[in-house]
C-alpha cells in the first residue's frame, strides 16, 4: 500500500490542479469595473462580500450563480463586463425559479440589482450579455 500512496497523491494533486486557473486580463478588467460600481454602494453603508465570480459570456448567454441570503438584509448584486460587451443585465430569482422584484441600475457594461429578501434561503443570480461580443464578466455582491 505504501507504494501506491505517492502515486495516488500525485494523481490527486494533478487532478486538483486542473480545476485551478488564474483570471485572464479581461476578467481582471471586468473585476475593476464592477468594484468601481459596487464602491458606490459602500458609500451607503453596504459591505462587500469577500470573493467574486468571473467568467466569459457569449451574446444572449447566461451565467447562473447560487447564493444563500438572509431575510431582512438588503443586497446589491453588481456585474461588470469587459469590451466588447455593450450591455449586460443582472436579475435575481428565488428557489422556486420566480424572478424577484429588484431595484435596477444599468449603464452599458455595468449593471446592478438590489432587494431585501423576506425569507432566508437559496437564491439565484442570473447574468446575461444582452449586446456585444463574447466578453469577460465579474459579479460581486454587497449587503447591509
């Protein structure tokens, strides 16, 4: 068994490394765009959640992100997309798949949706590239 341990360990580490990747320059740019937008909510007392989601979207393609939210907290979900994105959208859905009414902000390659859930649980944030070519995006959220 001792002979197999180093082999199994190296296979595991190789497989784990496949899931790791660095952000592209365009994803870093999208992250900067969304941090500029989310910073405005910080001025209103919102705290930015650690971490972010990034990736690439094709036109009229969606990215769906699951988040656990708490009743009574107010949340803002902010998204930014690098060029050639021209218009991006963000929407929130509850665990049954119904779209949640939100306050919305949209400015071309930046968008945000804010709301206060009445029940705690899992929600889904949908990011959609509405106009422009394949683009990197980044999503962050703030709460208070």
